[in-house]
C-alpha cells in the first residue's frame, strides 16, 4: 500500500504569486529527490488555485518530506498567502496516481481545510469549483526506487 497526498491551495492575491512560484519550484525539486517519493502531478487550476498530488512509499516518507527543506520553509508563508487550502490523504494499492476527478472527490469526502489567516467564505466547507479536467504536469523522481 502507498500513501496518496492531495493538496489544494488558492493564492489570495496576485502580489503573492512571485514568491509562491519560487517556493513551489523549490518544493517540487525537493519532492523529486525525496526518499520514498513514488510519483506525482501538479495542476494549475483557475483563479490562482494549485493542486498537488503525490504518492509516497508510506506515511513516514511523506512526513519526513513535509518536515524538512524547501517544503518546511514554504508552509508558514501559506498561512498569509492563501485564502483556501485543504489536504486529503489515503492509502491505495496502485502506485499510479489517481485522476484529478478522483482526487477532487476524495478531497470533498475526506479532506480537511488547512489553517489560513484570511479564509474565503467557502474555505471551511471546501466549497470550490471542480478542478480543470485533464492531466496535470507530472512530477518525476530523480532518486532510484
């Protein structure tokens, strides 16, 4: 069984986009090199919204990634940059990431809002438009195994 992690972030203002992009690039680079990272995808959605989907060997590998490096440095900034943020995790037998419709359904059914300092009226209810259909940009591991 592998762990699937889905995040959805909506950046509340264009003024935060340059810094968000810089931190996102660093986090993706860290993901690609992380021990236990299996596969992933990024989806740039409408209205400054970004989805990440990552598949991990296990929860310990995902937590080690979350609590270090570029990702750890970016997380506190999202409190101010985002007006909507949510996360969902589940285990599955397939190592292939699910499609975005499945990720959206799981987010709505099992996800939870993350803390933000300036929440939109829809933040706590996860009341957002469905993500754009189609494939996101793949995140490919540079580590063996």
